C-alpha cells in the first residue's frame, strides 16, 4: 500500500513537471533562433562531427555579434548521435522536442537517413555538412534535406576516372565496409568502371568493420592481380588494410574517399599511408572567408579545423542566412530562401538546387605525401562533375 | 596451392589471436561457471599499457627488444592487477548469488572499463608501434608468413604448453582442477578456493595482456573498443570448442580462424561472419556442449 501511494505521488509530480515544461517550452522558444546541431560528438567517429559543431558555434557567435537573426539571438542545441542510425532517431526526436527551428546535421549518411523522416514530419529544414549518400537528395523522399557537400556518385566517379584515366590501371579491386556510405560509393564506382569498359573489377567485396585482421581479404586482392584498390568506407579499416598490404610487400595503389581523407588516417597508418589517394571536398582554404573561419577556430578552440569544418561553417551560414532572408522560421519559407538567395561562404558563393545539393561544391583527389594530404591536379575532376 | 597456404596461415594467425583471448574465458568458466565479459577489456587495457610504456621508452631513447620486453612486462603486471581487482570487486561478493547476477555484473564491468579508458585516454584510434622484431630467417618466406604472424603463432604455442604444465603438474593447478570439479568439496579438503579463483583470473589476464601486445603490434592501431569485438569472437571460439575446456578453446579458435579466412578467400568477405556463425550453430546442434565439451574432457 505504501509503495503504491508513493508511486502515485511520484506520478503526480511527473504530471506537474510535464505541464510546467509544456508552458515553459514555447515561452523560451520565442526568444531565440534554435539551431540544432546533430552528429558524432563522441565515440570513434567524433573527429568527423566535432569540427561541424565548432563551426556552428563560431557562426552563431558571429551572427549574435551582429545582432542575431530576425532580432533574436541564435542558440545552439547540440545532440550526439555517435554516427549510429539507431541512436540518431533519438537524437532527432530530442532536437524536435527541444524546439529546434533548423538542424545542421547529421554527420554520417546512415544516421542522417534514419533521422530525416523525423525532421520531415516536424517540418524542419535539415542541412548536412558531410552526409554524401546520393539517395538522400536524389530519391526525392526528403524535400527538407540540403547539403554543402557533393554526393558519393560524384566522388565515386572521380575515384574511378582517376584510377582508369590518370593512373591507367586495368584491374581494380573494389572494397567497402558494408555501411550505407561505403557500400554506396563502392557500388557507384563499380558501375562507372563497368560502364566505361576501360578496366575490370576483379574483386568486389564487403569487409567486416572492426575485425582483428584483414589478411584474408588482402591475400585475395593479391591473388586477383589487382593493380589498384578502391575502398569505400572510413579510416579505421582503411588503415588496417593498407598496413597489411604494405607488410605483405604489395605496392597496390590504394584509392579511397573522404572518409579516409582525415589526418587520423595518416597518424595511424604512418609510413604505410604514403602514396595513398583519397578524394575529398575541393580545397577552398585559400578563400578569404575560409581563412577567417579557420583563424577564428584556432583562436577560440586552439585546434586544427578538422574534417568538414568549412562545410559545416557554410551550412550554418546558409541556414541562418535563409531564415534572415525568409523573415521566418517556417519550413516552406526557409527552404525557398535556400534555393533562391546565394550566400557567401568559405566554400564560395553557394545556393541549392531543387534536390537540395549545393551548386558549385565538388571533390578533388588528394595524395599522402610526406605525411600530409596534397591535392593532385588532374584532368579527371572536370569530367567528374558534368555527368551526374 | 600457394593461395591455399596463405589463407591457411592467415587463418592460423587469426586463430592464435582468438585462442589467446579465448583461454581466459574458458578458464574462468571452467572454474566458477561465469562468462567473464570484462575479459576483452583486460586485453584492451594490456594493449593500452604497452602503448603508453613503449611511447615513454621510445621518448627516452630506447629501442628494439628491450622496449618490447619492458612494455610487455608492465602490460602483463598491470592487466593482471586489473583482472585480480575486477574479480574482487565485481564477482567475489556475488559468489553465492544466482548465476545471472555475476553475469550482469560482468557486462557492467566491461562497459565501465571501456568508458573509463575512453575518458582517461581518448576515443580516437591511436597508432601502435610495431614492437615485434623482424626475423631475418623468415625473409625467404616473407610472402607466406610475416614476422609478426610467426611470433604470434609461436607465443600462442608456448603459452599453451606452459598453461598445460601449470594445470597438470603444479600444486596450484591441482587446486584449480579440484575447485572446478567441486568447489565445496575442495574447500573442505583444505584448498583455498578464493585464492585459487584469484590465480585463475590473474593467469587469464596475463594471457590476455600478451595477446593485447602482440595483436596491437600486428594490426598497428588500437582504440578503447578493440576488446569488445575481439572478446565476442574469442567467446564464440570458446563456446565452439566447448566452454570450460582448454584444448577446446584452442581448437575452437583455430577452426573459427580458418573458417573466416577460407570463407573470405574462396567465397566473399561479405559472408565471413555468416560462415563462422553457421558453423557454430551446426556444431552446437550436433554437440551441444561444444567440440571438446565437458562430457568428454575434464575441465581446466
């Protein structure tokens, strides 16, 4: 009896607290423009998510210094999804219930895909700095989605063309990590290679992320006589494969994606990383706005910008600018503003096409030389952008 | 044929990696019927300790075998201390509790240790220096088997022999076997059961630490999560061979390693885990207690 009583008391407290929350919620929501930031802020992929979060904070500070957006201060609501689809739905629900007006995120394609439905139902414009899965924009399922990074098929085309036209290899092994991002990229690369008929895909396989070693798959690559490997996935597995290939004294060329174009890859793979190719967003660090953003990051957080920092910066600017231009936080108005008004960002002047892809944002090929990624100039990137 | 041999050796190396960890699972299970989920974490802590020690030593200008020796020794001592402490904190108070309680406690310990290392160290992947020496006599076979693979194989073999000697011929081994057979009876005839259990945990942790140092050197990178994945596979190997049986754990680990290696080599790495677990299910259908499970072989 006693237990039941205290249970009831607890329940009534809960109801009171809930009601208080209901009344308090809208009252504070009116005071600020809430910019939700979702992505991997902890866990093994934190190095992809934290730069975008820092960028959002810097942009919010910049807007606030100029008097905010629509006369209101910008507030950052940050939620961690550790790049896991199953966590991302919670993250998205949380942001919606906390009253986010627009969302910058998520970071990984898989997590973004599961979260987008929730934002769509809530009528929230969502913009990712790094989710490159083509379907996100091309399927037409998510009219609320925008991104400041080019999609995987553009990247896969660049990787495949680079291997066939610049490096002139004839036999290519295509690997992926079975994830949305890696597998998507690998499948596009395979279809581009097969369509061009300039080279043959000799191995096409998914590996198990996190396995203790990859010697079997490395043996298979060796056995197949592949001259180059195109890998779709992230840096932890890529570094393992590269290290094991070099240990076996294989000089097979390794080409990968922007999941590998991360300084952590070079740090972990060390000497084995030398000569590895990875495609990544075009180098815009010479843009004056980019220089300013990187300098602000350095003086505020005292770290290097990191992966997707400028994309995150551009996305935050585009979102807030669109609210400003639309004079509203309503979904239709913001989406229309994003498609209509160009905005100056560290990535250059950008606006968005009908599907939500940023116009004028593309990829370049990089190579590890003496422990840093250096942009490789080639004829291929120009061709990569046209046919999408 | 060369290809087959390469896959065979690759599977053998992978199997030895699993075996070093699986032994810890099977020993603890054999003696107190507890699945020690924190065991993978002990392996991870061993690797981290070796990384820290070797970085400090490299900074102080040391190199070569002495670094390996010192780093491995510190890692072994440190991991053994962790194994000992985990047992005292998480399992000993629950010795008379229902069997599910220590299991939950073990999972909790595993999550705690993972997050503790993540917060105390970093969540990023860290490069692990190759501490293992390059064996020159292997050079002509370099394409078949690398130095680190060879060293892993040899270490596993030596550990196995030492472990068998320890269990068969020493007083402590006898106490372990007695405790495994009947804890209460062992206590009545004067075996210090608590001490015996502590020793079991320490030996298991030592093996895990050795595994941690070798495997991290072989793979070249570590983070706080490596223990979980390796632990799951090693646990599978232990079940496959018959949990509680030491030769069983080793046999199970090799079978698992070969299955994965050949599945990748001849079919596709997409199905690596599928083959491994299909095999596990098939074996458990035919022999529910594992290949060398308790009905045929004396535990521990």
